[in-house]
């Protein structure tokens, strides 16, 4: 069952086992303290949207080393007086992916106070998550066995660079697809999806470079002002696995 190291200002309930396995239909219900205005509903959607961007990029896959499933579809949204509901159909993620969603909702809470958040799926009864301030790895991690060699260098620098070597030169269309997936993941990381407790998630982002530099079969992409949890970099490894299977074979990845 999911565990967090954040002290929670609202109730957060999840099933006792991973609701994202088996391509289930998962429902996210958000109850607010006050009635929702149109602007409030838009803000909640804006904070959940990066979770979909992470999931669709491959950053939250539960089987990063295997042939991945098709990218998940964008969740549907509906709202009422004091609640919002999102439906996720057929997603397949690591159980700890929900912690990224929690961080994004903690960021939303600063503007739209939340009362209760519930992740549910048929046959799985949600209950409040456990809080463990000493938890060090609340997020999905890249498996050790991947279809290409990879490494993440230890660094206290607030600028990190992703370097990808593809098996062959890419077409313009392929470069566009690669840049789009990396940009999507970067937006979610910048939004605070990988918070470092007890720092508020909205203060745990980064500044992704707008330019994805590439030449022949080499790519470089920088993230500046990095204040996120190190697991965000492992999420980028997951993005690379998805690119390897869906866009072009990769022969090596390094994050400096």
C-alpha cells in the first residue's frame, strides 16, 4: 500500500494494493473545503494534467524493462458543487506513481483547499495512506535491467543534463516525437510532481530547457534550477525506455 513522507493537510485514500495494475478503470475523487468555482475546477484539472503527461511519457511505468503498453489516454473530468472526478481507463503504472499525483494535489491545495482525495477501483476499498517521515523512496524507480546501459551521476549541481545516444541518426519526425515526450515529462517535473518532504511540492520543481539539442544520433537536454527528488531523473530513464520501444532504438543514456 502507498506510503508518503509528507504530513498531509487533507485525507488521502488509496486501495490496499496497486489500483494501476491490470489496466483497470481508476477513479480519482477530490472533495474540496468550499464550493468549486469555474476557476477552481480549471486549476484542479491543470494540476492533474501533468500526472497524465508523466504517465504517457513512460516515466511512471511499472514494467520499464519490458515492452510497454500503449500510452494511456487523457483522463475524463466531471465536477459538482464541492467535488471533482477524474476517470482513468486502462492505465498501467507503478503503485508509487500515485505519490506524484499526491504531490501535484498538495500543490493545488495551496490555492484550492482540499478536504479529501480518494483513488478507487472496482473491488478495491480505499483507506487512508500511511505517513512515514523517514521514507526515502516514495516514487517509482528505474529497474536495473533495461534494454540499454544507463547511468545517473551523483551531483549536487542544480543543473542536470540528459544525454541520449540512439542506434542511428533520427529523422526530423522522430526528433519531434522525442522532444515532445521529454518536454511533457519536464513540464510535470517542473510542476512539483517529485516533491522533497517536508518542502512544499510547488517549491520542488525545475526549469526545463526549451531547446532539445540534437545532432545525428546524439541528444542533449538540460534541466536548470533543479530542486526535485532524485527519482525524477529515474523517471526520465523510464521516458527513454518508452522512446526506445516506440520511436527509435537507444544504445546508451547518461544523466550528468
